[in-house]
C-alpha cells in the first residue's frame, strides 16, 4: 500500500525502521497488535484528524509521492492502523502508532509543536465534552505509595545509567539547563547545567557550612556543586542505579566526607536543614501526595531556612484534564507522575506554612535542552542499540523527547525556579 502523504520527507537521522509485526509482543503488547476499534469510531477519528490537519496548514493532508510543502511534514505508512489507534486510544494511540512505525516525520518536534499549539482546537467543542467516554483513567497500580513510588522510579530511572549517559551532558543533569544564547549549542550544555545549579544554590544561599537537604539526587551533580561550596549535603533518591553512580562520582571528587546519599523516600527525610533543594521532583510525586511533599519540605526546614525548587508546570485547567487521564507519558515514561500547575504549588505550599518569595520561568531554555538531548540520543543510536534497547524503545524515547520539547515550544508547559520560606527571608 503506498504511503499517504501529509507532506513529508524523511529526515537524515531517521528513527530506526520498524514494522508492527516485528515488535516484541511480550515487551510491547500494545504496539505489536492493533487495538479493537469499531468501523464508525475509526471513521470519525479519520474525519477529525484530517479536519484538524487541514486547519493547521503546513500539515494539510495530500496524497501521492510528490507533495512539496515547507514546514513540518508527516507521512502515514499505514493510514488504517494510524486512524484505528487514535480512534481507540487517542494520543496514546498516536504515540503507539509512531512506535509501531506506522508514521514518520521529517521534523518530529515541529509536527508535535504545531499540534500542541492548537491542541484546544483539534476536537470540536461538543465532542470535547464527551472526553470522559473515550479516554482511559490512570491505573491505580501507579499510585505513589511508598512501594508504588519505588516501583515507578525503577521503571524510569533504573533503565540504565549508560542509557542516560548516551544523551545527557557530562554532568548527567536530567533537568532544564539555563543558556546565555539561542539557539543553544551542544558544547554549551554542560556550562548551562552548571549555571542552572548555581542559580538554585544561590537562591537557597548555599555556602560554607550550610546544612543542605536535596530531595531527588539524580546522578549527584547538584550535591557535588554544593559540597564544593563547603556545604554538608544529605541527598535522597529512590533509584538504586542513581545512588550507586552518584556515590562513585562523589568519591571520585574527594567529597564523600561532605555528601551522604540516602536511598530514602522524601516522606521519611530526617533532621532540620538550613536549605532544601528539589529539582523537577514534584512532577514524580503525583497529585494525591503533593500535600505530603510540601509538608516534608516544611518539616525539613530549620528556622530561617530557604527552599529552592525547580518545577515543570502547566496551565491549571490542562492539569485537571491530565490528572484524570492515562497519557502516553504516564503509560510509557513516567508512571504515576503529573505536572502541577502554579496554582496547586501555591495552594499546597501555603497550606504547609510556606511563602513564595520568588518565582521565575524559563520554558524556552527547556525546549533547547530537550532538543540537544534528542540530537545526542539520535547521534548515539548505535551505542543505545548495543545496550540492548530495541528499535521500538528508541522510537518511544525519541517521541518522548520530541513530545516534551513541543510542550515547551508551544508554551503548553513551562519550567520555573521558586524560592519558598517560612516567611520574610532574612
């Protein structure tokens, strides 16, 4: 069957080719098989998708092998499967169709950005009111109880330290960098990550003798930078893989006497600290446990202390919809996670007795960070394959990075650095 074109050309760094029937059915059951979807429902999905793409202009559907249109382009290799997946599972189906190799793009992030910018226009208003009838609820097994949080962390952060090293910069920082110029250059990423960390440490006034609690260790770079300033650092993680490598890096830097890495839930943090820093951790907590998170932050703070947070945010109404929905990201990337709105951060922090002193956003920087990660991931495909990650995983991961980049480029998402205190800072 010839490919239907929604004007397209294949990128030079194309994702690995995959056919649905070649996907490992045990590892990827919902990719290897097509879902059941009625003929009428599939026809409606086809009509709505084509209507939406027509309105977006650069991706207006055309048929044939010789379409030439500037801008992001999308190719359907298996239109019937594409529409059927969307009919059954919406945006999850859209992502799974990409994982199955049923469509491609010359500019994946560009296509997704265009869709994200018009997300509220893609489905007619009367049908949006029926949203609850066709979206799936989040699995109760993904709740972030103490056991559930550890399991959810393992499913993402314990995939492989080498996998993350294949696309992160040498600091192994897995959060937004802070650049001095756009477009960001690959060689600027390490310095931009240090700049981000430095700003957070400055917000929290971390220096010689500071007792610092970090909630969410990552691979230890912030703890290293804080210890280099003379702080005494306790850093918490639920990832055994991250903890092991963070300890190695800390020991190699000769700072083991200043940093203690604990494999511990944030709810079990001990002691009082002059400063608390948590970088892009709140997104993994889950809405049900946001009160516990802010209570833990407040409980860990010594009198006169300061809390510096870095958090991804989305609009409040969008967050409410997302909270009730099983999404591509919650299914394949961050089980149990939910990006908060600024409103819920303000509400829960205030309830815990905290005051927001500073709140600065820099979402454009995250879009550039994600672009550089995605380009490095693409460039290191051979290494990723050698680590045992198959073509379906690689397409999933590329889709995740491009999907996230699109969220920031469209301003559907933002990233913010906040300073919280018990009251007026000293």
